[in-house]
């Protein structure tokens, strides 16, 4: 796939050896097939001295979030007016046993969440069983990061938001009204 998944390309290589890379979880694993076989060859490469000198390493501090491995992700977007209001999305994620993600503006511009939460073309690509996009408009950069989700639920007060074109289920409503009701409903199901 090319151009953020909007185009497919077919390539023919005219070389003895090629290396092809893919992002994790790009494809579902194949079933085991005892009829297939392969050969592993080991090559040694001559290294030339590097002209780069490592001067210092700074560890980047962040939360321990692995969105790529999460089975359920709740994403927060510009539908939230204040940073402390993200608690609504975080509580829902915790209630579902999932992880909290966000759109680019919340991580890159507002710095409400760390970049490890960022879902999108320049952030994380996720492939959970369930992705709940809360107050996220659905720009192509974000859709590129979540298109691998099995089920997408969109919650947005703008009925014309592009996220609805990609969602399996949509709720037109304000996250401040919908999320508390959804959380209460889920809590009632758990206790009954």
C-alpha cells in the first residue's frame, strides 16, 4: 500500500536479493502448512567505519502504553475542551480493559497526552478488535493509523464528520453526554 493506504502498488524487482519490510500486524498470520519449506542463508557483510559519533543518549520519559498490542483502544480528539476532561475517555478505556489513544492535536499541539498515545500517519498504527473514536473528526492522517481496527465506533457531535465514513457504528452526540452514559451502562452490565 502507498500514500497512507489509499493506493496499491505492484513492483517487479530485477535483483538477485531483495529485502522487503512491513509494519507489524500488516497481515494476518498464515495457517501452518507442513508442505511449505524454505532455506535460511547467512551472509556476512563488511562494515565500513562510521562517520557518526554518539555524543549522548537521553531517555525519553513517557507512559507505558503499547497501542500496537492493545485489543481495545479508546481514542480522544478535539471534542474534549480541557485536558482534565480526558478522564472520561481514560475511564472508559480502563472499564473495557483497553488503552487510551488520541489524535494528533492532543499529543503534538496541545501536549495533553504523550506521543506514545498518538494514533495516525506520524503516530501509532493500531489494529485492535475495537476502536472507539471519541470527539475525533477523522482526518485521513488519523484514519491511516486506525484503519486496521476490526470494529470502529465513532462518537462525534458533527454528523458530517469524516470519521463516520469509516466507522462500523456511529453515535452523533457530544462526548460529554455520551461517554458517562456509556460508562454507566457498561458498569451496570458488569454488576448484573
